[in-house]
C-alpha cells in the first residue's frame, strides 16, 4: 500500500527546493561559478531535488510492482520503472532519469565536476521536476 503522506511530504520538499533553484537560475554561469556559496548551494539544491524523487520511485516500485517485474538495477532505472507502472509517460521517465547522472557526478565525482554541465541542467531540472511532482500527485490521488 502506498504511503501517500510520505509521498506528499517528499513532493512538498522537492517543490520547496525548486523555488530556491528558480532563484539561482537568475544568475549567469559566471556569477555562480565564481561564487563558492552559490556554486555549492546549486549542488546541494540539485541533490535535494533528485534524491527524494528517487526515494519516491523506490517506494512506488516496492509497493506496486508486480512480482514478475525486474527490480531497477540502479537509481537511474527507477524513473523508467515508475513509467512502466503507468505513473507518467515512458518518454518522460527516460528523459528525467538523466538527472541521476547529475546527482551521481555531484555525489561521487565532486573533485572533477564540469560546472558548465551542472549549470546547464538548471532549466531542465526546473521543467522536469515540476512535471514529476504533478504526475506523482495526480497518480496518488487516483490510487
């Protein structure tokens, strides 16, 4: 059984972080890259958006996946698996799953990050994670 309160709480958390990300989107790449606090704030906000979405995906999969569905191999695969469960379109799941690469770079490759790629992910993150929240909330209302 889905824990709808848990999901709503995590969605609310993501939505709050999206507001902060929108504030950072007003700065140029150079303004962020040359300011330690802005740079690290951007990193942390992106992590705080992507990680709870992965948590939501894992919860939905654990609760709703049929036994014959293979479990996701990694965090990236949780997004297409949730699409397989009818939560959102397959194309959307494939597209948003790329954000896990950003998360992995921030978490595991912190000494060799290409900040131009991180900065360029802001608009896509804003668009996709607003959609993600909408898809998830609509889905749990139907459940």
